[in-house]
C-alpha cells in the first residue's frame, strides 16, 4: 500500500466531506478526486486533439496584437448575444 502525506488543509477538506456525509470515508473522497482528475485530463486531451485538427485544417485566425484579439472576442460575443435576443 502506498503512503500519502497530505497538508492540514487537504486533511481538513477530506474530514469535512466525510463529516457532512458527502462521502463515507477518506478513501472515497480521494477516489472521487482521482476520478474527476482523470475525467478532466481526458477532456483536456480531447480538446487539444480537436484544436490540433482545426489547426491542420487551417481553421484559425491570426491576430497582430492583443487589442485586435480582444476586439474579435467582443465582436463574436455581441453576435452571439444578438442571435439570442
């Protein structure tokens, strides 16, 4: 069995989760955390793969500076808002 050392803040969080009944044991809290971490990692890898595919297909926009990029984001947001109205 692997021994894990946690800081006081992490221990307190785990104890609170068990105390409130959200989880039955410290092991359940850790297992849930690891499961979520695995899911997030899988989602991130999927998103990166899709971004790479978009880049390969030429589906990207170049910006000369941060202001141009910010203006583009605002413009796209306004278009989305106008579609919903």
